[in-house]
């Protein structure tokens, strides 16, 4: 497996998640306009970026745990399909790579902001 394929799949997954978030925000905005309500605030239960990122990290952790369990079961000789093991490991790898890319972009943006003159 080449690193480029994993990276491209990671980018596609991140872009798909981003599209889902944008779509949900637009749907919420339309629903609020239809009800004549003010935009949701943090206190009213709107999902923050931190909550979304924590959820993504938890999902990656769960995928890695599942891949580890399947790998261990296969190594013990239990009847586990090798394709299922490899797929779980690849999903965990892609999720981890996507999370690392988001982290790197966040750090880069933070550094850029901190280096701006006041």
C-alpha cells in the first residue's frame, strides 16, 4: 500500500465529513428561519468545534481498538476473515491519518495567528 492512497482516502473522508457538517448547519439555519428563532448559541446546545473534534478522535480510537481486537483474534487462530481484519486496520489507519492532518492544520493556523503583529 502506498502512502499516497491512504492520504487521498483520508482527504476524501475529511471532505465528506466537512460536507456533512456544512449541510447540517444549513438545514439548522433554514429550520430556525422557518420558526422565526434566533440563531443557536453555544449555551443552547449548539455543537462546538471542540465537541466535533473530540467525537472524531473517539471514533478513531474505537476504530483502532476494533482493528486491534480483530488482529488479536486472527493471531490467536479464531475464525476471523483476513479481509475483515485488513479492512478494519486500513479504516483505523485512514482515520488516524485524517485526524493527524486536521491536527497539523490547526497547529499551523495557530502558529500563523500567534505570529501576527498586534
